[in-house]
């Protein structure tokens, strides 16, 4: 397709999504669930087809010499197919957020005013290699009553089209318009440029991928973007921490998985407890192959620690590297998080009630925790059922974004002939 | 100031606002209320000063030949001064939204997950002539725990600076930083360009004013904008409407005030009830001097009605003009609202349960009403206490935006040493 064809194609897709969004918005829960279950059935049945399509993507990715990490994200296994189907069934089992009415109260004028939860309309999702996002995003958008336009990475085009066929089959079998979920058929980047500027047809964009992709999209979009930039997460071990909990939490926050956005990247330790926790913790980290970079006070407590540079405090390593800073008090810990953090997830370990309360209130991150690991910042762990992403924005939704983040609330007013004086 | 000076000045203002936002975010309710009450006291005490400053603005506006409607909006009377002070006291009396914790539930892992309501941070407000917005916006932002940067219309500069002095005095008397509310001191338009692109210092922009101002700001902003475009509001009189309620509501929705965004601009009437309501309604409208523009079916029912053009269905008259269309059924009414409306406020008049439910669910507007007047779409009437504006956006806040719309929610997680497996 040339550029003007792409514009025309995307306008066509957008218009169809807007029309479909009206049907999906009024679809009842049973219908949406029937579609989700039928999608899962089709995915299970088509396992061989999906794996063959994925093999095609993998072959051309390898031929292009694409890096191993990307190949890893692109790969769909039989287990991966089963997990996709399971994910759709889990979404079917979640309560339907649409139509929920809250706070319906009488006002002095006699009218009743409340809020009804409603779909956003059309959601555009832009993602990279992982093909399972196609099924997850389709399922979440559908359950939240939205139409979806999905734009996956070009390297996953065959996998995504195969999954899209199962999604379409599910929609049709429940009597819903197949255009409720559309997977962009062109790998041309111009399609993204169109998607993020079609204000009449798209209500919100959710980009998933590396920071540079997301920054570019946020910069160019003419539509609100629910975005996640980086996860520079902290654990602060307070002077009054329980030593055993502190060590367990700081270990888990760093080493349970290295490459996730909710992994701790900087450990802050109160000066007076440093000698009680740092030697034991360092041993755990070094045994697991974690490189430690400390400020001079931390280095003085543990040999075999490199001196951190200021840049280290800003760094999202996504790797077995940890920066460690000794702080004088809670204020200095909060100041450090405010200055260097990314407002993603931060935790305090303390037995002191007032310190816990202050940390909860004053740390301005999407998730703030007491006496537990940053690794819990996740839609499943929070009970949202599944997540379309994690938002580090401040308006609309913060933290893991599940069904509720894909909806909004309108006011409803019930009267009996009242007029305004 | 030249352009580079303005850039420097705005950066200075932004940095100060960001710093102040941290103090305001942790200020307790009593402190914020003390500041609000002190502001109100200062405004009452300085009535003569405020009126003198306003007279200065009015003189130069008249010298410039500014239109009467603008002069009207710019004018501050003694009663206006009292109302501003009263507004601040009402905000002081509202419950503090900041720190409210909801949905704190245990998860299978043993952690407790909930949400805490938190300020947005720094709010930039851009408005036109009305000086009272300076006090209202300052009060709402403060109570919601935000720092505010206010940019009023250049024609109100003296009035706004005089009000700003009272606001500053209130902040200082409560021990809060005076930079928590800053009123931009330059009337240069370049300041707006800076304000809406200072991503590091400003979290959200709320423009108030004409559609063209808001569209320009939304287009140029690099920061989320909570905006209100137009209010093409509808009342649909269903076949099964109570005639007496229908007439009362349709009268009030149009004629109680003509120039407000929640005034009805188009009346939709079911074909089978047209002859029962339209003659009586037309008489009311015509007696009040409302010009009627109907489709051919409506014109056939009432003489002295002009034939409407398609453009009329899109029009926000803000004037004693009403367009009237006869529709075949509920579906056609909803389709009309979907096609021509502005997703602001729409109402149905009906005694039919299913029609009311369908209208509530299917009309995608920020306020949807049954058997009452669109004129109720207002922060005070909804019990929000006051409003910073009305949002016709779909994410974050829809409808009247009060204190809650100036806040967001973060996740809080309370543990007792739990780690992720």
C-alpha cells in the first residue's frame, strides 16, 4: 500500500470501529462472554495453525538477524497458546464493569444523581512482538464494551492474523460485529501515524513496548494516550524495619525477576540499620550474581561494591544490577524517590506506624507499598483479573490498567418532572 | 517581556508550582480550610480595592471598544465580590477528597490492595474575562491538594492581580507556600504557549472559554487537557411521555437560561405525540420570543415555524432559537443525538421503563437524564459543591468537574512481609 492507500485503509478501519463500538457498548454480559469463550475454543482448536503461523514469523525474524530477546518475545509455544485461551476464559469470568451505577443519591431539588460506568468507545492498542497481546487486548477491550484496533509488531504479523481469525470467529458466533476487533493488516509504519491521529474514530491509545516507542507515540498522538514509561522502583528499609522482613522483601523485589517494570532498581537503607541488613543482603545478591553499585556510605559497609554515579539513580537496569544508597531519614528517602523515581512503584519496610502513613501519603507513585515487594504491582495480583498495561500517567488511570481503566463514568440523572428554578 | 524572558518567567513559575505542589499535597484539611477562609476574609475586606481594580479593567476594555457581552462577563459588582468569598467558604465546607482510601481488600497472596485519592499535582487553568474564576479555581485546586497556575484573560489583569493578592494572603496566613496559587503576571499570549507545553511542571490543563480557544489549546498542548467543547443538548419527548412533564421540562430546558452550555438546543418529539405537545409548547416558546426551526413534519404541526437546515442540528445557538425534529421512534432519537450531539447532556421524557433504561445506557453523553431538564447538569446541582468546568472528554472525568475531577487515585498495598512466588 502507498501512503494515500494507507490513509484510506485506516479511515475505513476507524469508521468500522466507531460503528461497531455502538453495538459492543450495548451488548449484554452473556453475549460478550459467549464471544470470549468461543474465541478461546477457536484458539485451542487452531493450535497447530497458530504455531505454524508463528513459525513463519520466527523464520523471517531469524533471517533478518533479529536479537534473541525479541525472538523470545515473539515465540508462541503450545503452552503459550493454551495460556492465551485460558486468559480469555478468565476475562469471561470477570464481572462486567459496564452499566454499573454508583452513588445514586437524591439532591435537594428532588433529582437523583449518580454515575454509570460506560465504555470508552474505540481503543487503539500499539504493541511490539508478543503475539499473545492480540488475544489479551481483544478480550479486555470487548469485555469493557469497547471496539479495538490492534496494531502489533510487523515481525508478528502472521501470528497476529491467525489469532485475529479466532477472535473474529468468536465475535461472529455470538452475533457481534466482526469489526469490533480489527487487527491492522499492513506492517507499514504510516498506519500507526494514522491510528494515533484519527480523533473522530479513536478515543484512547494504549501503547505497549519500549520507552522510545511510547515516547514517540505520546508526542505525535492527537488522542489521549494511557502510557507507561519506565519503572525505576525503590524499596526503602526504614530505621525501624523488621530485619527479617526487610531482607526477604529486598531480595524478592530485585531477584524474583530482573526484566520486569516492577522490579526494584534502587535500594534505600536508613543509615542506622545499614550494618544490620546490608552485609546479609549483599551476600544474597552476590550469590545470585547481582552487581551492586552503592554510594560511598554503602561501599564502606560492603566491600565488592562499585561506587554508583548519579546516573545510576535514574537507571532502569532491567538486569541483575542494583544501586544502593544510605539515607539519613525518611525525608531523604522520599526526596530521593521524588527526584530520581519514575512514579511507578515504591515500597517502605517499617514497623513504625507514622512512617508507613507518611510514605503512603507522600510518595507520588502509581503504587505505594508497605512491608511487601514491588513485584506485586500487577493486574492479576491486584485482583483486576488481567491488565492492558500499567499507567504511569496521573490522569484517568494510574498503575495496572484492567477492565475499569478501559471504561469511564458518565452522570445519570433520574427525575420525575423536576425543573430548575 | 520579550519571548525569551517569557519562557524564563514561565519556567520559574512552573518550577515554583511543582515545589509548592508537594507541600499542598500533604497539607491537612484544617490547614487548607484555614487558607480558604482567610482568602474569603481578605476578599470581603478588600471589596473597594477589588472594585477599583475592576473599574480600571472596564475602562480600558471600553476604550478598546470590547463587545458588551465581554464587558458583562468582566464586570465585578459588590454582589460578585460577596459571591466569590461565599464560594471559597463553600469549598472550605466540602469534604476533603485527598487521602480517601477505598476498596482495601485482602488478596489471596495476603497483601491488602486499595486505592488512595491523591492530588493531580500542578493544574494550569486558562480562562477568559470572568475575574471570579480566579478565586473559584484557586479554591478548588487548593482543596484538592494541587498547586495552580492561573492565566486569566488580559482584559481582566488588574482584577485578577487584586484577587491574587487576597489568595496569596490566605495561603501565607495558613502557613502554606504563596506559590501554591500563581496568577500569571504577563498578558502576553506566549505565556499560554509555554504553560501548555511545560510537561515537567504541569500535570493537567483546564481551559475555560470559547470553543476556538479550547480547540487551539487542545491542539497545541503537550499536557493532558480536561476540556469542554460545545453543548448541543437534546430533550427527547417519547411517545409514552407524560404530557404535562414533557411541556414543563422542554420549556425549562430551553428558556430558563439561553446562554449556558446545558441549555437544550434541539427538541426531538415522537411522531405520535407531536400534536399533543407541540402546539402548547410552541405557544410558550413564541410568547417568550424563541425562534423555532423545525423539520417539515414539525412545520406541518405548527405554522410560524421556519424550516430547519441540516446545519441547525449541529448548532449550539446559545440564544433564543430552538430546532425541533419529529422522530419515528426511540432508535431514531438516539441516532440523531449520536450523529449531531456533542456528548454533553441529553434527556428523555418518558413513562416507559424500557425506553428510559435504553436511553440511559445507549446515549453516550457526559450527563444522561430521565424526566428532568438538561439545565440540571451543573456541579452545584449534582452536589459536587463547585465546578472547575464541564468535561466533554471521555477519559478521566466526564460532565461537571469538581474536587474529585482534580484528583486521581493511586494504588496502595499493605503487607506484612509477603513476597511474590
